[in-house]
């Protein structure tokens, strides 16, 4: 009888521990299609278009610089012009890179902030990138896009 009680106590303890472990597996999981979010986020589209314009300006600068170098009459003039244009291009290129990094960092921060807001609203424990999930999870992509585009529209209206 004593061994049966010990067995029952051990069984109860193991069952309790095992069931509490099942609760850990019952977490609510959300998934986000980041590619879709970035491609459909209006502010990201604006940044992308703006950066394409700046890139085109850099390409035009290079074409103009090549034409100027071709038109240079003496080797000394050509060398001086080349040095001057190289410095100008480096400055413009660095400004472009800095602007690109800054703008995409802001987009990334906005997206991750929206993910956090939507996940808290839906009381989710974990949010994963959709491409890494084979099955399951609540797709938050539409909710995140709505939040991002609504806040982007609101900030545009305030300007």
C-alpha cells in the first residue's frame, strides 16, 4: 500500500509537470509576410521612389563627368578635372548612401513597431517570419499593413 501511495504521488507530480509543459507549447503564434508588408507599405514605396530619383541623379552626374573629361583639352586639365569630379562624386555617393541607410532604418523601425503593437493587441506570445513557418500561426500581415498605411496617411495629412 505504501508503494502504491508513492507511485500515485510520483504519478501526480509527473502529470502536473507534464501538463504545465503542455501549456508552454500552447503559445499563440503570429506570422508576418515581411516582403508583402514592405512592398505594400506606402511610406516604403515613397522612399524607394525617392531613392531611385537620387540614384538617377548620380548616374546623370557620372555621364556628365565623363563628357567633361572627354572634352578636356590638355592632360593637366583632364587630371585636375578628374580629381575634382571624383571628389564631387564621392561626396554625392556618400550622401546617397547615408540617406538610403537612414530612410530604410526608419521604415524598418516603423514595421517592427507595428508588429509589436499588433502582436500585443492580439495577445500573441511569438511572431515569426511567415517564410520560416511551415504550418499554423495567425497571419498578421494585413493588420500590420493597415496600421502602417493608416499612420503614414495620418502623418501626411498633418503636413
